[in-house]
């Protein structure tokens, strides 16, 4: 293993995010994933002779949203360009993309690092069309092309080489994914490839000003693979340099089975894309008013939201992070806080520890759950009023999640009301003390932790419904000291 | 007088008066094609059954008094560059020899909606790359005035079909002169509209920033009638202009050039201009003066850079536009042996002719990294200068008049081995495309040998009306456009 300490790691990520539009970027075909091959195609996305692209307005709207959500400047005039290369999944022999005049530039994101919050630059964001998908027969039969994905709108988000470790790369990727999901422009699905990334990785001696040759890593479509591939690549590059060699500027594929990167054949990457402005589309002019409207409609993004939860609700940054990780959960939580009205901390605890566990197992998600924020607020009210104890409350929560009944109704129907009648508790305590003379002796002899044992026995007598505070008081009085 | 000797406007009136039926007119065209085309090779496809069915439908509409307008029942034909649903569309190339589009181009859809009878698909230079129709994979089209000569190109079939009176009008496309040059060489009237005036959807792309569809017919009025049906914004073409489409036909009844200022650019009357062509054009200019126009001496100083600029921009765009012909989805595909690269190489080597290959190579080179700035970018800058030349000229004049071509129709085979000489056939027509302006060619005389000569009229952007006006006024006073080639049977 090479001496990492002498080397600085430089990473920049390029992310491709499929946009959640209903139709493709240049034609009216559906973008839905998983249809029969080549059923979501038309002469335009098949690249028939004579067809022309017409830009989907929603794609521009989403690109503006992405730009504003990452602090970019939005160009008043941007230009589509053709990227020319031959591949069977690219029907026209060129991809319509943007080149020297992209729609968004000069943005940034913040990530958490052990040293605190770090700003990571975003060089540019541009719009382009996705290619189709080739499938190859392992038996050596003919390869197949599915063009359902051809023309699905993509955002390419190019990050600055500001990342200094694989952990930072993963943090950046997570942060970016959260943002595009919050903005409603991407579903964040890395398995289906709708959010995918390439990494540019290089190393240099600490203190060196110039960058050394970089390697582009592909096929790293999960957070785990991003980390593994970068880690492997850092070690590989340091070894090459330290053994007197030179890292070659090239594209390398991550082998997910073996956990190593390997160079693509040079033929696969020796491209001169011959970019030139797309003559079939006019330069895209965007009025200020459009940008301002989109700005006005931007949702609160995860980082500011988490900070607000900490500041306004007094919950921990960790809890805030858990709550904002999903936009729907954060909204649910906020509604519950409002409905409850007596502090956010218990709400946060219940959401994180109980509600999330319940909604995780149901397919419809938190927003559609029968367990509404108002019902959680009612339940917390019952706890506050000592109508039920915590154990019963968890039972009630599960029933409410299943049936949607009011918590009070459930308490009554299932007889879960807390026993706060001192007489009943005293009677139960007397029975327990009488039946456990030995333990009573030990307790009185100083083994105070036996109180838990007595609590358990009394609760058992009360079928779990005893008010724990009262039970403790009664026991302490009766056992003495 | 034969039915096919009528102009489009005359036929339209007779159809409206029910003096003739669409079926009769269509049969007359089909007979004429059968008689003359073996000598001309203007048609690549004659859709007899389809045409007769459309003609029947037209007659039925007419009987129900539901005529779709002045083109209803008029037999027309299309350059084989326009996609026609269910009808083979080759673009003059082996690579599309068996391509049957699943959709209609906007032009085809609009002509169908106007009731026109679409008789067939016309010969052309392969992918519209050529000035003589000799690059067609299906043999050259011949000039009805002299079958040993070219009808011009690339829309040679569209021009020859009108000159030989096979149909009443045709559509062609013009990227660097491909409508006006063959119109001049065949004694027909042909118009290239303002870039964006007519949709490009469904027209197989050669050079996207230059291509424009337009009509061929016997007269300016006939061209106006066809343009009327196909012009106007198309939501399927982002570069089509959302501009008002005026009534071009009605004002032509009493068209006059009285008071019009017509610019005569110095740069078009220099060495290389055939003396007989010059003589006919000068006579036409005098005729326009006699009709009340004023000639104004003007300069278009960047004219000489037109051909060089064009032969960077057009091949560059073509090299990209033609990448889709890769053997994967449609058209020729030689995939029996070898892998992917073999399929690409074999298909494109066998499918494209040598002129197309030459332009793909030139264009690929011009866009290559390291050469882009020196060629493509510089060409775009020259384009701006050429546009500025016209802006300055049009501040002083209403239209510009020039010879359409430096020479009359040349012999087939004469220039095939000399691409530069061939490219110079477009020297007077190319700058109009680079500037995106409308241009028209009308017949203005003949050489001693009986070959037609064309007068080119260039207009301001979106001012096709002035071109029709000059053309109609000139044609009202002359009969060059009425002359027919002797029978070519």
C-alpha cells in the first residue's frame, strides 16, 4: 500500500439525471420506464430521415429549476449543439446536447465533512437527450437495440474538481441527489440508471499546484461503487506515480465483481465529437420573467430545511438530517408539529423511531398513510394527559396505521386506557409484595435495582396499563426508602 | 392544345368550372409521363393507382361542392427527398433504395389537404448533392430541350417534369441553387422561398441551415399557387417562421414593375459569364425598364466567397445529417458478416455514391477539432458578411436581378470528373441560401442552340411577393415561359 499521506486526491463528478417529464425532450413519446422494447418510439426519436426536433418546454423549466436550486446563473441565451459519434443506440449518429453555451453555469452545493461544511463548485448544467440501450447476446447471437430511452431528457451536471476524498464524493452525490429529488426533476433511482455518475480522479503530491493526468471512471452507479472505484483508483494512481510511471489519461470501467478499474480499449474512447451548433434548433432565449417565476416556485431545499428545524424546533442536527432525507417525511413531520403544538422534540422522536418504521413496510409511503400527522398529534396528547402509557401508545399507533381510526377510539375499543386509580395500583402492589417476600427483603437490604422487577410484576398485574409514574411512587412508598 | 399544355392556373380554372375532371387531368399526365419519361428519366416512382384514387376523391369533392381550393385535383409531383407515407422515398441514393417512410412530410400533408393529386417521386442528385442530376443512384435525368444535356440539379427531375409538361407543378428543394439552377436550365419557373417560410419537416436533410423547399411550375403565378399551399409556420419545425402568409396569387392579376427599383450587382457580370446568357439577361433587364422598372447599379462585394463558404457549411452539416444512415434501423444494411464496424463500413461504402462520400469527408474534416475555427466558424463569419451585403443593397432596391447561372445547360458527363467546375454552376445562386433570402428563376430567352436562359430575381427576407410581382409582370409581356421543347418521345 502506497503512502497516501503524501498525496492529495482530486475528484470531480459528472452526473446524468433523467428528468421526470412525461414526454421525451424532442418528441411526444412517453418516458415511462420498463415498456416493451421500441414501443415508445416515433419517427423523430427513431431518427428517421427528414425528422426534426422540437424542444419540450418542461425540460427547460426543469433545467432552470436545477440551476436555481444549485445557485447557478441561468443563461438568457443558450445553444444546443450536436455531439457526433456512431453507436447503434444513437439513432441520428449525433446526440443533441449543449456545448460551449450551456443553460446553467457557476453554481455550487454544500456538503458535510469531518472538518465542517464545505462548498463544492458546479461548473455547468446542460440539457441533452439520452441514448437508447444495446443488449448483447452472451451466446454471440445478434445484439439488440431498444430505443425507448432514446430522447429521454437528461441533465448533465458537471462538478468542479473540488472533492478531496471518496467520502466527499459520496457526500456530494447524496447532496445533489437530494436536491434534484426535492426539485421534483429526478427520481433519484440509481438502480434503473435515472441518476448516474462518472468520476474524474487524479492525484498530486501535496503542495503541488498543477493537476496531474486524470482518469474518468465509468459504471459506478451506486454510492458503494463510487466509493470503491475511487478508493481503488487512488491507490492505483499513487502506485503508478511512486513506481516511476505515468498515469495515462483515459477512461476506465469499474468492474463491480472484482472491485477494480480497467482501461477501456482506446478505440472505444478515441472520439472527436465534432461539436457544432444544432442547426435544427434556434438558440434558446429565456426571459427574465420565466426565471423569476421558477425561482418563486422553488421548494425549500433539504439543507436549509434541516437548518431551520434545528433553529426553530430545537431538534438535533442528526434528527433534522433524518427527517429531511425524504421530502414527504419532512412535510409530514412539520404538519404533525403544527397539529401537536406543544413542542417538536417528542414529534421528531416518534416520527423517527416509530412512524418511519411503520410506513417503511407499507408500499404507499408516508404521504398516503392512514396514519396522518393529526392522528400522531392526538396520540401524543393522550400520552401527555397520561390517558395511556408509552407501551400502549405504540400499540395504538400500529392500529391507527392499519385502520385509520382515531387514537382515542382505539384506546377505548382495545381497553388500553392507563390505570391511574391509586387504589387499584396499591392493591396490585400489595399482592406483588406479599408474593415475593424474598425479593422484598433483598430490596430493603439495599438491592435497589430490584425496583424494576417489582415494576414489571405490578404492570403484569395491571395488564401493562398502569401509569408508570404512579406505580413507581406507590412501590417506593410501600417498600420503603 | 393538349391538357398537359395548360398552365396550373388554367387547369385550376377548368377544374373549378368542371370543364375537365381531375381524373382526366391525371390520366393526361400519366399518359404524358409514359410517353416521355423513358427518354427523360424524371420519375423514380409513378404512383398511378394512388394518383387516380386521389383524382377520383377530388372529383367527388367537387361534385359535392366541397372543393379544397385551387389545387384540388391538380396533378403535381415531388422531388424524391420528401417523405411520403407508404411510398418509397430514396433521396436518389442506393442507401434508401427500399425505404418506405411511415409518415408524410409537412409539404405532402399540406398538398394532400389542398386536394392536389400526387403523381409520383422525381429524380434528383443523391441527397441533393450535385448540380446536374448525375449523382443520382438511379441514372441521370435528361433535359427535355436536349436529352444529351443536364436538366441541372439537384432538383433535375422536378425541373424536367415541368419542362416536359408531365405534371402541372412540382416541389424541389434548394440548398445552394437546386431549384433555381435547374429551372434556368429547363426554361421553367422555380422559387426558393425565404429560409423558414416553408417547413423542413419530412424533407430529408442535406444542409439544415440552407435547405428550403419550393415550387417549380410554368409561371410565377403557378408557383405562387403552390407556395400558398405549403408555406407557413409548422410546429414540427423549430426553424420555420411564425410569419404572416400573404395572399400571393390575387395581386398578380395586374402585376406591374412600374416604379420598382431593381438592383443589378456588378459582381454577376464578369468573366465566366457565357455571352449568350449575358445577352439574354441584358435584354430581359431592358424589358423590365421598358415595363417601368428602374435599374440600380449595386455591389455585393462578398459574392466571390460564396462558393467557398458554402462548400464548408453545407458539407459540415451534411456530414452530421447523413450519419443516421448506418444500417441499424432502416435502408441498406450489410450486416451478414463481421461486427458492428464492418456493418457501418460496408453499408456506407456500398450505399453512398462518390460525391456524397466526398462531401461527408470534407464536412467531417471541417468540423474536426483543431480545424473547426479555421473552417466552420470562419465560414459562418463570412456568411454574416454576405448577409450584410444584401442588407445594404436592399436598403436601396426592391429586388435584385441577375443571371441565374453562368452558362446554359451543359452536356451530361462534361463536368463529372471536375467537381470544382461543377460547383461553379451554382456561383450565382449560392449566396442567396447563405443569406436565407428568397430567390426565383424565370425563363428569359434562349441561346442560338435553343437552350433556355434564366433570369434570377432575389428579394428581401419574406418578400416573395416582390419576386412573384416581377415574374408575373415580365411573363405578361413575354412568351419565353410558354415555349415547349420539341417532343422528346
